[in-house]
C-alpha cells in the first residue's frame, strides 16, 4: 500500500516537472523566434545603410558625371529593396530637372534610408 502511494506521488511529481520543463522550453522557443525576427529586421536595415554609403561615395562626393555602370548598379539595388516608397523617392531623384532639385531629392532619399 505504501509503495503504491509512493509511486502515485512520484508519477505526479514527474508530471509536474515535465509540465514545467515543457512550458519553459516553449517560452524559450517563442523568445528565439522573436529574436530571429529582430535580427532579420536589422539585416534589412544593413542593406539600406550599405546603399546609402554607396550613394554618398558614388554620387554625392565625386565632382564628375556618374557613369552608366554606377547608375545601373544603384538602380538595381533600389529595386532589390522591394519598397515602393524608396523606389518613388529614387524616381524623383533621377527625374530631377535642376541641380538644386536633385540635391533636395538626394537629401530626402538619404533621410528615408537612414531612418
């Protein structure tokens, strides 16, 4: 009789421990999933910041005309973002009629990329 009670208590304790460990495992998995989502968000931002660096190096700093290869590379990178807002801002920059308008649109594009 005592042995039977001891087995019942042992089974109950094992069920409680298993439940607690299962719950902890589930919460850690949820935290891991949210951490992965944050990491992916930062990876997307990394691409935008890299484009901003390239834009400054190839478009803003040089005092010469931008060659076709550079324009094509920048255009392809903008399209790779799959962001209508960035593409629209890029189009406004590339369709600028005056240098002052191009400078204004370049500033707006860079601000959009770094925010």
